[in-house]
């Protein structure tokens, strides 16, 4: 049930008091059912109407018709006041809920705007990256590959064929790579041996520490038993 539905039902129920077929006690029972549905049976509003109905039932005992009519008008006024208070409370809660909803919508709108901005920036960077890649590829394609390589020695320029250039370069790279691989493996083996030795040393130290701790614990227990025994003897002697 929404706030608007609850407010509309309670206002209509208050208007039923002016009906020509109005029966106050029946109307009060219906009021309790409505308050239970809207506020809950454990609510203060429901308990207030329970008390009001009990008071009315006790007060009407022994009343003549004129007195009973005045009594019903009094309790009808009190009931309408309590219902009006519930309506005001529901209106306030509805307003607070609307404010929270507006704040939530505003927060979602800001988050969506930020997400859209990040997405736009990402697309722009991607487009710029693609354009730069195309430009570099085009530049590479336009460059002419030389058929010969040149090198300098003592101010003189020498030209060698491309086949000779690669024939010299590839073996050199192979030797350099092999040497780097051998050096890396050697360093790895040294580091591994150092770690194994450190690990063995730590294990030995840990075993020594455990033995020492166990001996200390046994010594403390023996002393404690001795103290308890002497204390028991002392008490026996004193008694």
C-alpha cells in the first residue's frame, strides 16, 4: 500500500462519520483494522486506538441515550484527531521518501553522465590510436628498403651486400643470446642454492627454539607443582 493510498483511505474513513447510518462502535472497529494494515499491530497508533475503544466500552455502561450520544461524540472527536495525526505522519514520510528518491535519481544521473564521459574519452583515444597506427603503417610502406648496408671505418665508407650483412648479424645475435641464457641460468642456480641453505638454517633454528620452549615449559610446570605441594603442607601444619 502506497502513502497516497493510505492517506486517501483514512480521509474517506473520517468522512464516514457524517454518514446518516453512522454507528460509532462499528466504525471504531473498522478504524482498528485500517490502522493495523497501515501502521502495524505493534505500532503506537494501533495501541492508542485499542485503549480508546476500551475506554469507550467501559464509559458507556449505565449511560442513558442522551449521555451515550454525548459520549460517542467525545470519542468520535478523539478518534478523528488521532486519524488526522496518522495522516500528517504519512504525508511527512511521503515527502521524505520523495526527497530521497529525487536525490537517488540525481545521483544516478551524475553517475551515468560520468560513465558516458569516460566512455566518450575511451572512444576518442581509441580513434586517435587507430589513426596514428594507420599513419605509421603508411609511412613505413612509403619508405624504400635499401638493398645495401653502409658502415664507416677510419673516415672511409664501405658498402656491403644485404646477404653478407645478414650472414654476419644472425650468428652474432645467436652467440649473444646463448651467452645471456647461460649467465641467467648460472645466476638462477646460485640464487636457488642460497635459498635452500637459508631455508635449512631457519628449520634448524626453529627446531632448537621448539626444544628450548618445551624444556622451559616442563621446568615451569615442575616448579608450580612443587609450590602447590609446599603450600598444601604449610596449610596442614598451620591447621
